[in-house]
């Protein structure tokens, strides 16, 4: 599970390293993502984590390795991982 954080959005991909393919992806910039009722980037990141976990479970993925991409495990990155755990993924 690879995380990229920009100033405005957060992106997450679940990648199969051996096949070099992206299996699941989600971002706060996704057209299907509705953030009208969410306040702040941290809440959006948590919701992105939950949706990514739902998509992963639908694809048959239950456990992933969390790659924070050089970012500190704090703020939006932490909220995304906690959202993924809440969604049912094992990190």
C-alpha cells in the first residue's frame, strides 16, 4: 500500500511488486469521492483509506504492507492508515 501526499490531495495505491501492477487505487481527487460533508484534509484522508480498504477487500486483498513514501507517520498519512484499518485491511 503506497501513499503519496501532495499539498491538496492524498493518493493511495495497492501494488503487486512481483507483477509490477497496481491492483487498487484511490485518491481524494477521484471523481467518485464525495467530500462535501468532510472538513479538512485529515478527514478526507481517513475516508480515502476506508474506501481503498473496501476496494481492496472486493479485490480479495486482506493484508498489505504500508509504505508511507518517506512521509512521517503523522497527520494525513496516519489518518489514511487508520481509515484503512477501520475499513478492514490488515496493515
